[in-house]
C-alpha cells in the first residue's frame, strides 16, 4: 500500500515562509532540532555533562550510536502542533519509497496529569489525553543518520496524527458532546454519559484517550499471503481503570464519595486503526478491561488471527495471561459477514475482530506442585509465587481456554464489570482438570518470535520481575481441526527464561553504568545493579525480540522507579532452549533519570529550560527499522513491494546484530516545564534511533 507523505521537503520549505505560527511559536524548537539525548551511559560526573540543552555521558559501552529523532514539546515547523508525551508505543513503516513514517503514541492521563491540547476529529469531536503522532523522515537521510552529526530536523518532512475518525464501543462515530457524542470510559451501557468529578472535568476536549501505552504495527499478510491481518493496522488500548476521575472529596478531602463505580461504565477501549483510511475502531471483542499491549502472533492459518492481550483486567486481580483468537470473515454471531454490512464491520470482520473469544492460560491441577504451589487458590497470585520460587520447574504445559463470556455484538453492550474480567477466579469457570494460572495482571510487554514457523512469544512478569516464553506449538493443527469454528482450547508450553530472584541476572556494563550518588546520605556510586543492589530484572516493561543472522536478542526496558537511574539492556537468547546464551548475563545499554541524577540536581534539560523535578524515567519499547534502511548490492533500497509480506523480516534475519537499526522512546517527566508545558504536551520524553555493538563473545556463544 502506497501512502503519500504528509509534506514533502520542498513543500515544507515553501509553507514555512507563510506559516501562521505566532511570534512565540516561531521561537520554539521544531521537530528534530534538539540533538541532546535523555539516555546516559553513566552518571554525569564531569562539568561538561551538566549543561542545559546538552547531553550527559554518551559513551555507551554496547551501542554503536544513539541519536535523537524527536523530543516531546517540539512543534511542527508548518502547523505549530506539538509532539506530546509521555512517548510510549512506537513503530515505523514506509509511507512511500522515499519516506519512513515513524509513529509513536503518548501515554497521557488528562486531568490526572496535565491535559494535552485537543486533538480534533473530522466529526468535530476533540480528544485530550493520549495522542498518536506520525512523523515523516527522508529515507535516504535516515539511512545515513547514525553515521553523521546532523540534527534530525534536516530530514523531517512533516508530521500529523495517525487517524482523524474514531468509533466508540457502541460502534458509532464519536461526535462532539454537544451533538450527543459518547466515549466508553465515561458512558454506561444504556448510553448515559456520566460526568467526571468537578476537579477532573476536561477543558481541552470533549473526551479523553486514557493512557495509550504499548502499541503494535502489523502489516497485511506479515506471515505469508493471506495469513494474519488483511489490512495494515495499528493496535493500541486504553490502559488503566479511571475510578479516581469519578471520586470527589468533601470536608477538606478527609472523606470521599464516588459519582459512579467505573466498573459500571463501558470500560476501556481496545483500538485498531485502519491506517489506509485513518480511522480508529473500538473493538469490544478484544475486551473492555484495559491492556498494556495487544500483540499479534503468527496464526499459521489464513482463517484466524491470534493476539496476546497483556495487562490489566480493570484492576481486578489476580488474572491469567490471555490471548484472543478471532475468525476472519465472520460477524459477531459467527455467520459470514453480509456483503452490504457497513465499512466498519467489513474492516473488522476481514481482520477477525468481530467474532472471537478471549482465552486464559490454565495449568493442569496435577502440575501445580511442580511449580512450587501446594494449594491451588484462584484468589492468590499463583504465578507470582511460581516466578519467585528458585527451584520450580523451568518448563510446563498449559492450555488456553475461554470463559463463558463472549461479546455479543453492537446491539448487546455490557458494562466492563459484566465481561470476562470477573470470571477468571470463579470455581464454575475453571476448565476441566485445570485451573487458570492467575497472577498479578501488571505483565507489561510481550514480544513475538519473528521466526516464520513459530507461534511463540516472550512475556514480562512486571510485578515480580520475571520472564517467560509461551509456545503454542500445536496451534496450526488445532486451528485446522476447529474447521472454521473457534477452538474450545489451545495447548501450549511455558519456559521460564528468568526467575524473579536475586542473582538471576547480572549486567555487563564494561566501564560505564555507574549509578548516581545519593546526595542525601551515604550513597556510593556502583555499577548498574538495581537501587538496592539486587542482581535481577526489576519491573521489566518494554520488550522487543530481534532475530538477526547471528543471534536472537531481547531488548528489555525497566519501569521500576529506580532512584539511581532506569535501565535499558540486551539479553542474548538461544531460540532452541529459550535460555540466555550466557547464563545469568545481560548487557547494559543505557540508563535515564533517577531521583539522585546530578543533571536533575543541576536543573538542566535536553531541550533547554524544561527541567521540573528530579524523578524516575522509563525507556518504553524498541522497534526494528533495519530493512527499510538496508541497501541491496547495487546500492538501492528495497522497494515497498520487496518489503511486503514476509520480505521485511527476511531482510532483518539476513543481517547481523551489528547492522540492525532500531528506534526507541524514553519517558522523562522530570523535563516537562518550559516549552513542553507551553504547548500543552503533558510529560517530557524523546524518540531516538540507535544500533547495537555487543561483544563478539555473546554472538559466538549464541551461534554454538
């Protein structure tokens, strides 16, 4: 699919001269002008690393280079519209043969944080809170970018939002409130709109997108002709239950009453964006409980789609890991979609998003003792107990089984509290001979195996800090046997990659990764262990699987509140055993933020004049753009047709780790003042590009 860039370079230059930006806006930094970076190789211990508008220590031990692509608060040079934050889920694709479109979404909370400026739809409805920004870069310029000193502004073509039409959980296009518009997170099943508490009412929009967190871009036919999605899509979801938007205080805040129970509303939107038409659809078949990330897997069958649904069960815990299985071409009731069905349903049906079920991971009852669990109790966080038990079985079989709930269609709206969210713990919902393997629902990112013959993913268990691999090794046969119906159950196996125990992971930091000193007491600078010295993952969040010609690498980002700086690191894994190639060892890539950061103590920022306070930061995901920038033997780029289907991943897998080019984001709310606040961008952060320079020993071990 060929998409036009938002603006060409020549058009940008022409329009800039006649831009309607105000005088104050003309003085603001535009997209890509900031060259300083949030990420640090080590704590700032030199005066040159404490200057406003400049970077800290950038001598990263295991990165080839890292440069800024865009910074929250920067504005479009033509439209004046700002990039908002925090930056979170991100991806990139070719808009045309000469243009790389980098898309990221902001994780924003409206009046629970700072309202962003209103994002207006074609209907006239405005949304504050999270935005999804698309920035176009010159492809040739981006391919050379890591090897030169240029600012990203020199290759920016323009920016816009990813969509301009949005449909709600009732299947209706969202209109302004003045025209009867509705949005699910403040609407009851009967269509009654419920106002937020007075102190939480919105001023920048009719409604708000609540905390878009992890996201995923999935192109048409990624796994082969007709296998996977039928359109290019962007998947995202609102994240957190918003009960406090309805709570109000009396008597000086000593007591609280609630306008409404958030479980009575339609809950949180699971969203798929039809990229070609710039239209976002709420997909209630995927659930209404809020997710960190919706991740497509290889269904190995042209008639189905399979997605991982990671997090949050509307704060009702414990809950199991979940997947969605949908049948393509069907209406909500399982009958073929009518030829005269509306465009909304045609799109959702051909992508398997009208007729499907949510399946939870269950374990055979006799297996639980092997996992260190002597008493099966669905009110207990059994998965957390397992991941923190050092000698528990490293591999076990599972089954994914749906509850009795299934979305019934647009004419059968139900409150989020009436969906599957309440069923995982109930005795009469447990699969025969099995029990749902429930745990803390803060699971954050999954990462799909890029191999063409696998339906497998890695899952972070964020609450305790462990990591699992889940393999649906029999899926192809099981979907074939389903004969067009939704399967009653799907089998799989789990491998524990890292337990949540001290000593399970040590990071190689070379001569960098020095933590900040604790200026309040007796803190001592040491290397990048967690703040209390534990050698393990702590609150892993962002996760991406890079399958190169010489190694499989997981890029991990933590979200732990580390006072000494948050970590981004690489784990090299053996795809056969799903264990680290070097037992208990990973490679430190970068750190950011932290309560005791010397840069924060000095009040400096990367944009200049935006420092607000010393606080933690968070890297939040990685995306591989290697194939779009790689050149063939004759020096030309691969065409869009050559990258289609399995083409992009084939190119990625043909190149070594050192030639992989990646983008990432970092959330950095400690720099949310100045220009960031002036343009109503909420919380600070940055989008960056980088490559890896891991030691040869890690490759050699991986190849054995």
